[in-house]
C-alpha cells in the first residue's frame, strides 16, 4: 500500500460554519466570519479523502499509532491528513499528545449496573488535560505562519479557566513563541496557575470571571500581533476531534452507544462530533453514538437552551462551581454544539455540586483519580442510568477531560468534608495515631473488621 506521501497533498481551509460564501487560509489571522460574525470551521476536501478506501485509512492509522516516527507517533499527527494536511514537518510542535488509555471501568460499571463502561483518560497527557490535542495544532499553525514571513503575529494569547493556558504556555515554550495568558483571579487551581508561570508565559490574573477575561482578550487581539488561542479559534477543534477517532479505533472501528462529556465553552463536544462525522463521511463508521453534554448546575446555559428545545441561546452569569474549568456562562461554540447534540440524537444533563463531588469520589474508589469535570460527566451518567435513559446493556464512554492531580484542593476538601453544598458520603480521611504498636493493631483490626 503506498504511503500518503506519494499522493497529492490534501487541502483544508476555513469557511463560515453558517455557510456564508467565501473561504480563507488556515494561516490567515481570522477568527470569525466577516459577513455574519459567526464561527468559522476548517473544511477538508472530503471527496479527495474518499479516494482512499475506508480499509486503507484504517490500516494507515493503525500502522502509525504510537510509533516513534515523527510526527506520526502523536495521536493527533498520526491523522495529519484529516487534521492539517499542508502543515510542514519542521513546523510541527508536538509532545506526542493523544494515544490516551481507554480505561475499562469494570468495577465502577458493575456497581452502577452498566457492565460495558469505559473512561477515556484524556488527562493523561503532557499538561494534564485534553487541551493539548488542540494546542499542538494551533501552535504548529502559528509556527508555520511566523516562518512564512510577512505575518503580523508576534505572540499567542488566551483567556482561560486554567487548562487552555497551561497547554498554550507549554506548547508555545516548546516552540519558542511568547505567550500571554488571561486568568480570572482566584478562580483556577494552584496547579493551573503555576503551570503557565513555570513555562514562562506572561500571566495576567484579572479581577473578573472567565467571561470577563474573554471580553478583554477579544479586544486585545483585534491588533493582529497577538494570535487568539481561545476555542472560537476553530483550528484547535481539528486536534481535539482526534479523540473521537481514537476511541473508535480503540474499539476496533466500532462505535459505542453513548459518549458522555463535560462541557463549558462547547468546543470539545463540537470537536467530538466533527471527528465522528468525518469517519461517517469516509465510510469508516455507519452510525453515530448519542452524545451527552454534561453541565454543572451552577453554570448551565447549554442545559437551559436544551430545555427550551434549542429555540434560543441562553447566556447566564455562571456561579462558582467546583468544576471550575466549565464555569462559563456564555459559551462560544453554541451553534456547533447544538448541531452535535441534535444530529447525534443526544441530550444535555445538569448535576449538583453534591452529585459531581460524590461521583468523582466513587470513581476514585475503583482506581481512577478523577477531576471535578469528569465528576460532572459521571454524575450525569449515573442519573441517566437510574432513569433508564441509558440502558444497562448499552456501551458507554465517559470523557475524562483532565487529570485529578491538577485539582488537589478539590480532593482534600472532599475528604476533609469541607466542600460547599457537598455531603462527603465517601470521605476517607487519614487517621492520626500515636506511634504505638497496640493502637495501630487495634485500628487496623477495626477497619478491616478482623
Ligand atoms: C476546557 C475543559 C472542559 C470544557 O471544554 P469546552 O470545550 O470548553 O466545552 C472540560 N473539562 C476540562 C478539564 C477542561 O479543561
Ligand atoms: Zn457567516
């Protein structure tokens, strides 16, 4: 079988998601449609891609997965023809992201009466969240722009609830490109704050919330010397969509019945759908999983929109939630997410602080180490199984979006019983004892009920 190097390069460009005429280069500084102001998306030449058979594509991806030949060993760049086909090797900024474990959640699944449960551990990645998948693409595109000469771009910038900035700072540092980060002061975890600091980004902690940071960064990046790395930048979606393709590959090219994903700005669920749709267009899969968008009740605009039948977009002032990375009141990728949910016959769920914290703790007791956002997705899953919406025989994948190690104070607070609006049903605090053999023996006997 000839490798792709021997076929003409595929093409991709930006166009309006709502279908206004016109197309733009991926290497142009443009974030929204000049005609209607709506989101852009990267459009691939699907007809050209279809010239290669489904079986050939499957084989090609399998052959590359996890190898060390640059850049194909990256879970993202192993699919480069579907991601950013004309990006040159010397501009790829990769830390071999992707290829994350699809965790067989056997004990948790059995406990909730859902034997075929899997958790996609996207947080097992360079900076600890799925944001790496998008940032490798964005920073590579910027590197190619800057190398071409004539580009006004001098640095990259993003407003963030914590994980976007960690990923941007790391990839920018790897590329030697300056980065500027806008964080809502006091609203991200210590780990998330210190990650971009350590990577040399200019970190501006603003006295506002995420939506307030977003307004400022949008204004600042009007001047094209700063390239905007937020999820309204649709280039990131191309990397993030690989997670859907990777899941399908890990199931030997079969699709699960459901995928449950925690959502905030709604970029990731849009990406999930875009990856699945591409597989369908290429004849590699023949049905879609139903997508469940899970929100924290404290920041639930998408849930409210779903409840009104998506007749209109709802924006709210997001309240403080333990799931801080999805504390977003006015989601940017709303229209794309509506398509994802509608076209997949999916739905939206919202959960309480109590539910998300206890769901995370329950998963941890089966060997995982879940972040609060994964807790949101798990709690939504528990509710849907309980209500019978998800059948016990269904195969379900939960997207775990970040590593629990980034959220230590969430874990400590839970096990100390100190989280607001949460009863820590599964608290397991350390036991402080004198260094006395007898006391230690008695305590162990009591715990193990010997
Ligand atoms: C960014 C993020 C999300 C939400 O993704 P969106 O694309 O904003 O919907 C969920 N969980 C974690 C840990 C994140 O960092
Ligand atoms: Zn338009």
